[in-house]
């Protein structure tokens, strides 16, 4: 199988970056986050791109970053929360080892406060988070090899559950 050893998907604030770094460490591979790639290439935050150019422009940049990372990265790769909205991206994820990190709205409130630099949650964050998840949950599940619930678990516990579910051996 070419491409990343593991791809992490899930909503904003679920812990993809934290768990991704822990997974990479435990597997003895490198870690990459497509949001970090976008920020480095664009010289601005994801939130700034959203505000300055709108969601459609950001999604185009994101799609290119995700496709590039899937083609060249062989470690643990974390995708932005909305990356799975693109049908071409979902097609590329078929055949990859994908872990969907899930959480419920109460956990999202605890973790993100639903007020940080999250442009899609600017107004009525709880309601918007629920609506985002209603629109995206089936897409996360469509691309997932495994689903790992993160609610009430530490990043270390989530990492271990993901390793076990994916049947990966530590380095």
C-alpha cells in the first residue's frame, strides 16, 4: 500500500494533531498535518484564508494540499476537519488505512470551548457544530477503516485504541 501508514480524519478539535503526533512517535514514523502544510504554503492561518477568501477558496487549497500529502507522505497524516467533503479526496482515501476520531457535541464544547479560531462555528457554535457533524458524519464513516471514539479518553488512550483497532505494531 502506498501513501501514509495512517490517515486521521474527524471534526475540528477532536485531537487529530495530538493523537497523530503520539501515533507517529509510537510507530517510529514521521507526522504531517495538512492544515500545517496550508499555513506554511499560504503564510496565513486557516481562519485568515476563510475570512479573506471564503470557504470555497480554502477548500481548493486544502484539496491540493491533501492530494500532495497523500502522494508523498508515508507516516501518520492528519487531515483538516472538512477535507472529506471533497469527492476526489474521499476516492483517494479508499484503500488507505483511515482512522476516524469521533466525539459528541458535549465533548467538543469541553475541548474547543467552541469559540476559538473556528470560522465555521462563529455564530451559535453548538448548533453549528451539530449541523456540521450531521452533514459530515457519514462522510467520515465512508472513508474510515476504523472509528475511534475519543469521548472521555486521554490522547494516550485514544492512541492505544487506534493502534489496536488498526492492528499496528509499535516501533
